[in-house]
C-alpha cells in the first residue's frame, strides 16, 4: 500500500512540476498574484500537511516494526542454534 501511495504522490508531483514549467510558455503569463489567505488554498495546504504527518507516522511505525522483527529474528536464530547443538551433541 505504501508503494502504491508513493507512486501516486510521485506522479502527482511530476505532473504539477511539469505543468508549472509549461504554463508560462502555453499561456504567455509570466507573473501570478496569489492570495495566501484564500480559504481553498489554506484547506489544500492543511490537507497536504495532514498527508505528510500520516506518511511520517506510517514510516515511523514501519521502522519500529522492522527493528522489533529484526531483534526477534536474532533471538529465534540463537535459540535454533542452541537446539541444534543439543541435538547434535556439540559443545
């Protein structure tokens, strides 16, 4: 799911950046006035911030899960070696 989300975001960013490069050449408009307190712009920015926090949360949870899993695998391998030594009779 995270890979699919990453692909979607990267395609959207690519399209956005590409359109920003082409827009001045297609329309002939070289300057734009933006109302930074426009409610729709603020809502969109808020949604982007929420998505970023969600993405950070997923990344942090995945990191914690993988480190826990790594420790458990080490413990399981150590127990496996111990059992193998008991079975084979090796000191």
